[in-house]
């Protein structure tokens, strides 16, 4: 099991940024740096004069590091301190962390618990985040499920207090934290006057402005069953695009795939879908919804995205069938030029336009692929 896992984490990523000479201008004024943060490689690209762009890249990493220290499982993180106080009444946390926990609870309400930020004990059992997953016993899963309960968590964002009423409860913000870090990064970039930038946090991508005037950023969506293949390309400006997939962190045991997005009802990995791509105006929503829709499955997931204003989705189910929400065809095109299967919610808007580059040309223009490594540190 371990060996399969290790070989898996070396493959390239959930989403890929395409720098096509035909769609971008000269890229000499793009300043780019990669660092390991929040359990993944984060690549920050800023367009502008060298000095200013370099400064902006540094400021973005500083901010994302700060978010990591608030939300990760590091012993010293704000979140770890809150988790350590479970069952001991209300605890004073950083108001920023309390606000994010409050938002994660809103997504739990909005999705009827498909997004559940109280899966800490269960996630720790499966141990995907630490990079050494294992198949737990049914009894262990049952015990971990007894410790969840987003309905019982209370938050006062203004004072920054959080209450985890039961002992051994623990919050896991892994389904939302990267999206939040992108929102914070965007604020930094706006403050510095950056008009064109792209941040890829292991497949959660923020596109600021356009790559060059009139040429939006182009993001390739990975084929869930072929690490070297793309199934679609999104064309974006000022949007966040996030993919949650069963191919990012997984192992295979006796022919069955086990991955890191968990069904809070059963305690086992959510079935039915291979990948969910969400495009939204902000990172928190895109990240939380991608995780939630994965858990909800194709039908309920598409309904949920359809009814959420200004959000679009692109889903691939367990048979490889693709589903778009009604506005997604304007933003994403499949690479084979075939219109995706009619979505069960709305069949009206399929562009069916062929993707303008054939497969090999697409790969020839591939400049960057960010691996999704999974070495989020976990406290004891
Ligand atoms: P990634 O962080 O790999 O891009 P996701 O955003 O989908 O993927 O988040 C998956 C992470 O969220 C898991 O590693 C775990 O920490 C947490 N998680 C797993 N299942 C759920 C769930 N049903 N609701 C909320 N968070 C979850
Ligand atoms: Mg997510």
C-alpha cells in the first residue's frame, strides 16, 4: 500500500497552467517562484517590472505562510490549539481563524453536511494528509464518526471564540484552507497594484486579470485517469478554479481505490465521481464547493452548483462521463472538442466548439505542471 502511495505522489498535478505562445504575449516580464506550503507546491507568477513583481511574489508567499500557520495541523498552529481545547468550553482563537471556521460551518449547513469541517478524527485515521494512508478497521471508523458534529460547534467571529463541545472533536480545514489562502493572496496583490498574476496552490488556482491584454489565463484540467492528459481547458480572468479529485491522494487495496475526500455519513471515501472542477469568484467558495460537490455526487452536486449564483462546475463521474453546469461551457472546453454528456440539470447550453489545439500541440505548449504532494505535517 505504501509503495503505491509513494509512487503516486510523484506524478504531476490536478491542474496545469498552459502558457501558449499563441495566447499569451511575450512572457519575459513574468516573475515566477515555487515554494512548498500548505502541503503542496505553490507556484506564484506575477507579471510586471522585475523588482516590483519579485516583491509581490515574496509578499504573497509571506501571506500564504501566515494562513498556513493559522489553519494547518502544525503543532503551533492556531487550529491545533483550538483542537487541543475540545471539550473544555469556549476557547479564545484568532478572530480570523474563527471567521474561517464560521464560514466552513456555513458550507456544512448549505450542503447538508456533505462538507464537514469536523472530520478531523476521521481524516487523521485515514492519514492521507501525512502521506501515509491506511485502510482503517470498521470499528475505528465508527469511533471516529462519533467524534464529528458540525451542528454542535459554536463560533463568535467578533470575539474570536470557538467552542468544540465534545472531547476529542477536531476541526479539519483541509477542504477550504487553500482556497482561503488564495483569497488572502489576492488582497495582497491588489494592494500592491498587480494587475496580472497567477497562483497555483497544488491545483487550486487564482487567476488575476489576464495573462496579457485580451488573452485570458488558460488552465488545463487533468484527466483523472491519465496524469499526462488533459480533459479540458478553462479560459479565465479574475476567477478561482479548483479541482477535487479521487486521483490526488489515494491508494489501491485489493483492486479498490481509496481517496482523501470522505463521506461524513459512512466514514469512507465518497463514491460516484472522479473529479469536480469549480470556478467561482472567490477561493473559499470554490474550494469548499469542490469538496462538497464531490461528496454530493453528480446529480445533487450539479443541482447545488446550478442554484449557486456566479459559480460553474465541471464534473467527471465514475464512468468517465463529463457534466457541465449551464454556464460552464463559456469558460471550459473539453480537449477532444466533443460536447460533454448532457447534464441532468440543464441541457440547454453546450457550445460544442472544438478546442482550438490538437492534443500534441497542446502538450508542446505545456510549460508548467505542479505536483500535488501531500506532506502536510501533522501533530502527534
Ligand atoms: P485538496 O486539499 O487535496 O485539494 P480538497 O479541497 O477536496 O482537496 O480537500 C480534501 C481535504 O479536506 C481532505 O484532505 C481532508 O482534510 C478534508 N476533507 C475530506 N473530506 C471532507 C469533507 N467531506 N468535508 C470537508 N472536508 C473534508
Ligand atoms: Mg476543497
